[in-house]
C-alpha cells in the first residue's frame, strides 16, 4: 500500500495535508524519514511513525463535514451536489453519511465507511444526543418550551396506530440573531425525518435556519468553515465508538 494511503486511512489528514507532512519530514518508515508519499509500505510488517508516534493500521475512514446549505446528504443525486462530492478528492470508496441533514440544513455530518459505527449511532435504541441551533419565526412561550421538552405529537404513529410522541428534549433560549430572530438550542435524542422542523411546527412556529452542532460526543469545531471537512482524530473516533 502507498504511504499516503496508509496515513490517510489512519486519519492523519487529507491527501493534500499528508503530502505536506511527508515533505516536512514528520513521517518515518522503519526509522528512516519518508520523503515520498507514493512509496510502498507493508502495513502489517513495516513500522510507520508520525510525529514520533507509531501507527497501527485500521481500515476505516472517518471525516466530519460542516455541511453547507444546498448540498444533499446522499451518496448520489441526479440534480444536486452531494456531501460525497465534497470529499471526492479523498478518493475513499464506500463512504456514507451517518444520517441525514435536510438540503437547507447546515452543520455537523459524519461520513465513514465503518458501517457498524453508523448502525450504532443511528439505532433508535441508543438515543444518541443531537444538538441543533434553530432560528425561529417567533418567540417560544413557556408553554411551547414545556411541550417541546415533555414530548409532543408531530404526526407519527406506532405500528399499532397509536400516536408516537417525541422523546423528552431540552430547549435552551439564546440571544436573538443579527436579524432579531429568536434562537434556541434544541437537544433531541432521536433522528426522525425533519424532526426539528416538525417539532417547531407542532407548537405553531417555523424554523427559518437550522444547523447541527453535535452528535453524541462529536462536536462541530468553531474553526471548521462551512463546506469544509477534516478527518476525525483518534480520540474523537474512540469517544464515538464508546
Ligand atoms: N431536523 C430537521 O428538521 N432537519 C434536519 O436536517 C435535521 C433535523
């Protein structure tokens, strides 16, 4: 396997960053400084270090994307740009978005080829926390907040036809945005279709702008601009898996 592929697989950086890191002498193969990204290594027997730390091979890839509005959370789409198009230069096969954000929603999206992790994070039984920033058409009353927090009817039903209420959620009211619109953080533990928008609709309000800030332990870093992505750090991967 090529050294740059090995380092990419270990989430050291994007292809472009890795080229630069190798140029700067940060990677060693069997004690010798590596100078070429395309040198072939044996991932089972060679000792590869990055900044002096030995790397053990893992075959999965993990990226976080700050999804922009106008891009769809799908692997393919006949019409719109997809989140996978934004990572095309990584040349990683089998990546999928972990869940979906609507085309007009911004923010944190995990993309990985680790199907077990996707399954675990999306499982309705796991109740992984998701924090959304929502800019609203009007202020919430205390009664609206109580209803959102307690759980409410957003039009879903259980298999037996009974109403499927949303699970208890948490609302934090923030300062209004620059256009004077009310802003909240809504913390939910499910991932139903258009859930945040439908919860706000159920209290006779409207979401005018929506951004996901976190999913489980994974947080959108303030220095990751909209439309940009980066590999997860080993610490982030381990926290998510646990
Ligand atoms: N809830 C929504 O309504 N839309 C999203 O994109 C995510 C959560």
